[in-house]
C-alpha cells in the first residue's frame, strides 16, 4: 500500500494560513515552492505547490482572497514531484494510484422545529417543539490509495458517519474494486447499513460517492 499522506499544515508554512493570496504566493516562492497546478471547486481555489528541497507537495485552499488551509498531500499530486523510488513489484492491475479529492455533498441531519398548536381543551395556542429529518450541505475531502488490486479510502468530515465500524486510522478498505482505463469503482463499509459506493471518472477526474451521504468532487493525482 502506498505511504499514507499527512493531512496537516507543514511547520514551515503554518504562518501563512490566513494570509492574502498574492502575498502568500510570494512567500511560498521565497521558501522554495513552485506552483504546479491550480483548480477551482465552487468558490474555493485549490493550488498545488512542490518543494524540491523538502520533496514535499502541499495543497493550498484559497477563499475570499485568503489562504484557508495548507495541507501536505501525496507527492504524486504535484506534477513531476514524485519521489524517486525503486519500482514496485508487479500487481494484477499494474496500477499505483494516490488521489486527493475535494468537493461538496449533502447528508441527513436532524432539524429542530417550533411553533404553536391550538389546544381545543384549553382553547389556547400552546408552544410546540419537535424534530424533523432533513438534509444539510457541507464541503469535505477524501483520499484514495490503490496499490495493485488493493485499495483504501480515507473520508473526512461529514463523510464519516457518527456511527461507524471498521476502518484503521481513518482508512476503510475498498471492496469490489474495479479499475478500468476510464473509470474506477468500488465501495466501502462505513457500517452495517451504510455502504457508500465510489464512482470515479478518470477522464473528467470527477468522483461521486453515493450512500446515505452524497458527495461530488474533483480529484488530483491520477495520471
């Protein structure tokens, strides 16, 4: 299995969180990073930066002109930033893939309600409170690592059910993994009732995760 990425802010860049985009880019370049890719996901810009000296790739999320988050991602997400390694042993699928996917989704959520109801016995309107089930939107990300015929997924934030089983250090094995030139599919068992299905289009780089919680995002790191 490919090495696990570090979903954290690197120490040498922690002071740039909250900085304005233009000033942050100047600082990144001054510290030895070069921009290799930039994408937009809704209202957030995601740029990927590579440090040759540190052999490190970072993702920078910019919203409203400021750096919201800076996180370390797998080197394969930076064009030309793969760490030199000894070629791995051959696997049935012949693929080693590391994806970082950022997007948004919606999931079930309890919503409190309040109002008044007329009581025919007291002939008065009385306060009434209750709870209904609705859906709420959220932004999140997930990582996928594939090594030969084995794969695992690391969902984040609201993609992780409050009640879940299995998983190791936040990673769930992908069951029924299918890898084709244009598509990757499979599913993972969040709990007995929730088995999200993954559908990744390798041409558009759009991923969809469908279960109790739905998620659509764009991935980097493939090809």
